[in-house]
């Protein structure tokens, strides 16, 4: 299992909410980060999660694929951020 998904599940974040987070991430990464910060994760877990995302963006791709979402939307969102 993807470590991002595993960390969310360890902290009692349900499958539907995880899917919603990654769906938001594919459309608006900044909004997804705000959503993640509002999940009520303990500060150390939140920092770990954000660190994983920043150090290994490939984990996002793996999680999106594991959840069966469309990664091309992530790429499009990333391009918009770079403009």
C-alpha cells in the first residue's frame, strides 16, 4: 500500500475521504494540501505526510493509480501551477 494512503488510514481517514483528497489533488494541489491540513492529523504525522509528498512526488502518482484515478489531471494541475 502507498505510504501516503497508509498514513491516512492509520489516522482513521476513511476510503471515501481519501479518494476525495486525491481527487482534489488532481484538480487543485494547493486546495488538497489545505484539506489535508484540516483532517486533524497529529502535527508529527502531518509533517511526515507533507515531507513524503514534497520529497517524493512520485508517491502521489502511485497513490492516484492505486485509487484508480486519472493521473493526467495531476500533470495538468502541475502545469497550471508552473505558469
